C-alpha cells in the first residue's frame, strides 16, 4: 500500500510530519493493507495563518481499494492531529462497510 501525504501552503508538511502521518495511516489501516493499492492524505488550513479558528484544519483521506471505486472521507478539527484522527476513524468505518458488503456476497 502506497501512502502519499499532501499539504497546502499554510501547513508545514516537513519530512517528519509526513513520516508521522504515513506511519499512523499504515498502523491504522494495517488490516486492509492487502486490499488497498494507495492512500492519499490531504491537509488544508481553511482560514490560513491570518485567521486562526476552531475546526479550521481539514484532513481528507482517499483510499483506493483494489477493484473498487475510491473511498473518500474528511474531518475538520482545531489541529492537524485532530483532523487526522477523525478522518482515520471515518475511513476505518467506511472500509469495514465496503469490504463487509463484498464479503456478504
């Protein structure tokens, strides 16, 4: 499973952050690893640096399961870590539903 991390110009996407996000994604989605080809993570600061606020950090995760359409989730939070955690929880549930439907066939 390939993991790609992207940030907008308002979020510092240095190597250490990318490594942390990649490791967190790999650990959280490990049970789906053989069924996924790629996971893309996008971070956005909706207000930019000039206007800090609550829930202005957005994390969008797109997983690409083998043989299925991509699954996309998003979460907004006050921090990048919070948005990542929320989006990961949503992605786990979405993948469980998608693969559960396949197994039920």
